[in-house]
């Protein structure tokens, strides 16, 4: 199997007459840490949603682990090991924190090569995931009693409980304090060390540059730069389009 | 059946007139359901309440029912504001709006109907007007005043509310409240205040439709049931939050009902009308007339 | 397993109690209450677990009723076959409705179910083989083996169906399907992202819910002898199927059971006591009061008390 | 285990509540001079409540009268009734309660077919005499020999219902050649319209329009327009009050022309409907059961109406329609029980089949199916109505009887022309 885990070619998305993505080419290698930045409305979220299947793209291909997943619904992509978090946390509000983790776990059996998680193991597996993000003490609470940063952690725990091959983290740090950002960053590093490829969409430049091995810049639905972070940020057009704002 | 152009013309014209009444009946719901996202299943029953209030005032004073209805509008406006307060406090604020709120309106519908039948008895009530039996027919086309008046009331009522939404600051805030509460807070408007006002308008339009209903047909406490399906169907066909859209959907609905009734037989008109709605929902859930 | 044995035991006890009472009237009224237990439980599988509010319960119920009428017309009078036919027909209808409305959420879905009910009622009204608008008589056999009377038999059958419905509901609730449905109810997009096959689960829920409602409707021709579309599609069924779980509590199988037993019994008592419009008014005010003061239903109220 | 216990408590508890609430725990009263209980369900709320309440009022008048006369066979009479909410599904429960728990001595039906049919299997099983109110051609399904029907429609109600209309139509000159049929999608209207079409074989009439409409219809103009376009000589409607009103308005608004218009409308029989429609009903020809014409001066009817009208608050202010029918049922019961001398269902049924009863609606004799052996539906033409006053309808002349011949009180005015 090749080293390339995710291969996106010519990805297009239009809303009515508005072109949100104008044909993006992008590849991610196994275990890579990639940051995506861009000004508001540049198509970052649309890109994530097209990758994860929440939106249907209009053109181009998405190959994941060598398989064309472009026609699959969101849950089909999740079953193949592609996990995501949402920009605004979307917990299952009527379930306890632990039960929130059950939801991805009980569907793990659909994943090729993965056994169904037996009932007896569900709790242990969920608690492991919560332990990893530091929410173990809140396992029996309802999401509404969690703080902002805890909700972000819950999002991450939901995403990583199944041991995904690729995690797309959509602005997981917006609105958090300096130290909270570091907490989340440490978590993402930890996840990455476990062998999961991480794509991070972020506004906080400090966080992106600290985390990413590679940086992608989207402006108005086009990829204008792709490479080593410091080099990319130094590019004139990036500065103009993004930082100069 | 032989093709008769007069018949088709009449089916369309009567359908448009009927549609005018439907538009008035739906307009309040367009505000409540479309803009505020309040699934007020009791809206038709509020229309019936408006009709009975109009009837009672007419019996007490002998004034023309339409005048009575106009006198009652402020009362219903205030009633709507108060009602929204209750709804907000007990359902929306708690985040239980979806299912519990729905059942709440079911309960309200039930209570209003039973109360009306306790006060007025189970019989049909109607108001005698000098113009009730007049037909301003032009050539072969019937234009009964009984159906023209609701149409005119719809035009004036919906026109005034639309104008209010378009031209005044508060009105624009109402139109925006359903889409983005946060934006309103930014310009220092309390969304609750706006929603209360909007729901007041919704019940005001219900009362106006009630006055019109009393002109169209005799009314009993359960008359609202006839309209529940229709008003929601029209609201959705019209693209929910659009006054213009619900106007057009109402006219279309009326014409479809009456043309079906004329050519296919009246028995099939609900099936055709609601079939259209189902089809719309399946193919184009944003409504036929959504922009 | 212990639950299921217990449930069977309780059902047997209830039947025995009513059998020993030996009063036909009790069977008639209890039948109605138990029928509402089935309807409320079935509604809750879709409405309470998955958050999809079905306004068209009456249509599923009536489809079950008319499937039984059709069988009777063809000369098949076996109650079990009628219920099977009702369940399958209404289940298929549920599946079809699920497909048709798969893109719809919230109130849109509810209005679509309402439209479906109008459409089906029109079709039945114009279908003369099934009696059409003039209605149809289905005369129940006067005797049946084992049971004291046919009505007791109907009651026993409905009790069994309620047992089955509650077991199914509880099984779904506690199973992996239950977590999926809860996730759909809370956030469908997030559910998809967590790997929940939302469409498949919704279709299962609409089918099971519809099928149970249809089965509940199938014995109706024998119960009421005369079936006509206006009453078969009566607003009562739609309102009660929804109000009972709401009053009881939505998230567990206990809610619809408690709600249906309470409201169903209250309605039956109201019918034969100080029955008047005032009485109905009280029932309505009670419903509103419950919704305002106990938004999580009776079950939520009791749980809240227990925690405090 | 916890859940199981709670659940069983719940089930047993609710069974007990049900039993207690339904009055099962109260021991039956057994005293001397124990009243004769007459049980029935009645529509006191819901769509049929206005007729149900009018029926109840008439029955209560009889109850007061009989108790004032010292009761029935020496025992006081007590009406035991429950609201069926205009919903047939409540009827089996009510009827079994009446029989099993209240142990009523005599049983009557609620108002109309939907309230009668669900009671039939139970009544048959318990072998009770069953006097019914406005059940349309009911017993043809059950063939129960203790069923007695209070509807003056005769043994073949489906067909008899339109007989008068067609007979009278045939007397016109020139003879009508075509007919339009419009009925509501409901049990009685559908049966009546089917019956009419069966009858047509006897007459040389062509059906040029035949449609039914749903109960939710708001606008009747398209229907009347389509009828007018078919140019029928006769127009026959079978409708319920709200739609009757809508149809009559539309007839006037369109200016429908035909030789004879009317038929099986329900609504015009009721006082509030008469005052609502007023002159718009002029020249329409519609079925009826009682109108205050001189030819119908049966013993007791004036007294009944005089007692009913003052207590008609919120009900039919005239009481020509349901009250006499409901009252006549009670009279039949009274005469039968008095003659038989005891409450014996078999003997009562036998007596009722064998004898003629004198009622406020004239002499009634039942055939072996329990229908009136002599069909006696009236066909009435509304004539000379001025304005919307109530008093004119209490006088002879506004509702001329055209059929049956023995009660004829006026002549048919035709052709029908609605003024626009």
C-alpha cells in the first residue's frame, strides 16, 4: 500500500452560482500533521464537509486508503476510519458523556477489519477514550454541565474512540484561552503519536504553526500554497490574502 | 364532460377567491411557523376563536361583522403577545420547544374548542349580512361578495403586514429574528421583544381570518380541523418564511382544489392538493416559491 | 432476560385479574386502554427515541384496520392473519413514508405525515370494495375457543400485542440501535459523523413503529363492528398516540406505558362518570399543565424527585 | 428486579383504579320501588352534539311526564346515559357498562348509525330489546328480531329515502329526463345516493352528474357550477348541515336553474338552519320527518313542542326534527311495557312486533325487521319564506307537504330558479 492516505483531486463544490471550492488537489501521507488556514469564507469548512461527507461535492475525486469514497455518505466514511470534529461542539445532549462515546463505538463493527465491540467492553473502551482526553471524571454527567473546553474534548473523544486513520479537527480551539489551546494541542499531538493522521483547520496561527508539519492555505476556494509552515507563511500572497487582512 | 370554457374560467376564478381566503388564514402561520419556528398547530383554532369573538360582538352590538372583527384586532394582538410569553417561558427557553411545544398547542386547541362549545353550544353560528347573497358576476364569471370580501381583507391585511416588514426597522427585525437572533442582539434589539410582537401579529391575522371565515360559512367550535392540513401545506409550499410565497401557494392551492373539484370530482381534491404537497416535500423541500 | 420473563408474568397477571373479574364491560374498556399502550409505545419508537414526530398515527392505525377489513371481505376471518396483514401493510407504509420523507426533519416531517393521512383517507373513502364512505360491517363471531367471549379474546390478543410492543421498544432502547436513534434525535449530522447509518435506522424505526400501529388497528373491525373512514382515521388516535408518551415521558419505554395507562384510564372513566364538556375541558387543562410543569413527563418527574 | 416490581405494581394499581373509577366496587342498589332504568349513549359533545342534546331534552321531558303520572308499571323511571362524544368507538364500552354494571332494564340507542352499529353485537348477545334513533337501514346487516327503528323510512330505507322525490318529480309537466346527484362522502349520504340510483331504473331518468365531496370542502361553487353545466332537470343532494348551507348559498350565487332541486339534505329540518337560510330555501324540495302542517296534527305533538321550545337554549329552537323521534321512542316503550306489564325482553319484542303504537309522529307499526312497516318520510317544499324570522316556520304554509299523498298540504311550485 502506498504511503498516501488521502488523495483529493480537482475537488469542486458550488452553491447555486457561487463557487465554494474551485478544484482542490491535495494529498496527505500516513501519520502526517497538516494545518489548513485561510480567511473567513475561503472554503475551509466546505472542504472539511466535502471530505467527511456532510456535503456532496460536485466534481473531483476523494480517495482514502486507496478507495474512492466520494460516493459514500458521511457514516460510510466514518466506517472506513475517517473521523471529524465539528467547529461548534455537537454533543448528543440527552446521553451522558460516556454514552456519547458509545455511539461511535457501537458502529465500529461496520468498519472493514474491525470486530464488533462486545457489550462487556463498551464501557472500558469508552472510559479509555475519556481518560485520554481527561474527561473520565465527568463520564456520568450530561453534556450540558460541561464547559466549552470540555465540550471540545468530548468532540475529540468521540472522534478518536474508534481509533481512526485520519482525524479532521475543524477549529477545535476557537474561543479558548491560551492554556486551554495548549491542552487541546497536546491532545492532538498525542493522537498523532498513536499513528492517526491529523488535519487541523484553525484560525489561531500560533497553534497551527506549532502543530503542523505542513501548511495548506485556501483563499476563495483555491489552494494558494502548500508546504512547510514557515515557508508558506512567508509567501507574499499568503501574507496579502490572509495576514494582511 | 364537454369542455366548457365558462366552467374552466369559473373554476379558476373561484379557486383564486378561495385561495385569497386561504392566504389570509395562512398568513399568521407564516409568521409563527415560518419566521419564529413556533409550530402553532392551534392556529386554525385561533381563527375560529376570532370568528366566535366577532360573532359575539356582532350579536351584542349589531355592528357589521367586519367592523366587529377590526375592533377585536388589538385584543388578539395583546392575546398573542401574552401567549408567546407563556410559550417562551415554559417551552422555548427550556429548549423543549420541538415536541412539548407542539403538544402544548394541541392542548390549547382542545381547550379552546371545548370552551367555545361550552359558551356557545355545539351549533353552528353565523352572521346575517346584507351583502351575503350578492354576486357581482361579470358575464359568465361568478364573483360572490361572500368570497370577495375575505379576498379583499387578505389583500389589505397581508399587504399592511408585508409593508410593515419591509419598511420599518422593527418590521425588518421581525423578518430577521427567525434567521439570526445573534445579529439582532448585536444591534441591541431584544429578540424576545421582537418575537412577542411577531406572535401578536400572527394572532391578529388569525382574528382577521376569523372575521373572514364568518362571512364565508357558518362556524362551529371544531371548524378549525378543516384547515389544519391546508394552512400548513400552504405555508410549506410557499417556502415557510415568505409572505409572498404563501400568497402564491394559497392561490395555487385554491385553484388546484377547485379545478380538481370541477373536472375530477370534489372527492379527489384533497388527495390532489396534499399529493402535491407530499411531492413538493420529497422533491423540493424548501417549497415551491422559496427564493 | 429477567425483564422479559417479568413482563410476561405481569401480562399474565393482568389477564388473570380481568378474567376473574369476568365483566365484559371491563374487557371492552381495558381493550381500549391497552390499544393505546400499543399506539403510544409504537409512536414513541419513532417520536421519542428518534425525535421524528408522527402526526399521521391515525393513518397507520386505519391502514391496519382496513387491511383486516380487506381480509374479511376475502373471507378470511382469522384474527391473527388480520393482524399480520395489518402489521405488514402498515409496516410497508412506514417504510415508504421513511423513504419519501428521508430528507425532511422537524416540522416538515410531521406535516408530511399529516398529508399522508389525508391522502390515504381520501383513497379509502373512494375505495368501494372496502366499503368506501358508506362504511362496512364486520360482524364478530359470537364465540371463540378457550375464552369466555370474543371480546375477552380480543382483549387478550391486544394485551399480548402490548407485551410485544413494550418488549420491542425496550429492546430497541437498550440496544445499539437505541444509541443510534438517540444520536439521531439529538443531532443527526453529528450522528452521521460518528458512523451512525441514520437513514437505515430511521427506516427501521418508521417500519417498526408503523407496523405496530397497524397491528393495533387490525382487531378494530371486530371490536367496533362498523368501520367507516372518518372514525377509522379519527383525530383521537393521532392526538392520543402523541400526547400519551409526552405526558408519560419520551425517552424510555416506561413513559408511553404510564402515559397511556393514565390518560387512557382517565378518558374511559370520564366517559361514564360526570361526562360533559366540562370534563373534557379538565382533561385538556391537565395535559397543558403537565406539559408546562413536568416537561420530562411523569417518568422525568419521578426521577427528578428521586435524585433530590 | 426493581423495575419488574414497579411495573407489576403499576399494572395492578391501574387495574384497580380502572375498576374503582368505573364504579365497579359500588354494590348494586336493591330496594323496593327500585326505578326502571333506561340506558343509552348519546352524543353530547362532538360533531353530532346539537342533535344528541335535542334528543336528550325530549327524552327528559318524557321522563318528567311519566314520573309525574306515577311511573311505569308502578315504578319510577330513571334515564341512565353517557356521552359517546359523537364517536362510535366509545359505544361498545358504554353499552356494556349500561348492561353489565348499571343493569339497565331497557336499552335505547345513541344518535344515528355510527352510534348504533357498534352496539348491535352486544345487544344481540344480551338479547335486549333495542329501540334505535335514526339508524339508516341498519338491521339488514344483523337481522336481529328485537331491533326497532325510529326512522320513518320503511323496510328498504336506502331506496325509500328518495322515493317521494322521484314520485313528485314524475308528476311535473314536461316529465324530467335527467338528474344530477351530489352527496357527501359519509355513510348515510352515500347509502341514500346509492339508493336513489337504484330507484332510477323505474323512472326514465339519465344521470348526467354524479359526484361526492369530502367533509372538508369549503367552497361549493365549483360543484354547483359543474352541476349547472350538466343541465339536469332534477338535482338531488345528500348532505349534512354545514355543507347543506354551503350548497344552498352556492346555488343562489350561481343561480342554478332546474325543474326541481333538493332531496336528501340534512339541516333544513332544524330551526336554526331555517332562520339562517331564510328565503334562500324557497322552492327547494327536501325530505323531512315533521313540519307544522295541518295534515300532521298528531295527538301530543303540540304539547311536546310547547314543552321543548322553552328549554331549547343553544339547541334546535323549533325541535321539529329529532325531539319528536326521540319522544316517540319513549312513547312506544311506555305503551309496550304498560301492556306487557313487566320487563321481559322477549315478551316486549313480541308485543312490539304485533301491535300498532300511537305516537307524536302518528301511528307506528313495525315490520319483522323492526323497520316501520309503512314508509312515511315527508317531502316538503319551502314556500313563501320572508326574511329570517323564526315564527313563520311555526305556522302552516312555509313548509308545504308534497308527499306522501295522505298528508299532502300544498302543491309543487316549479321550475326551480335561484335568483342571483
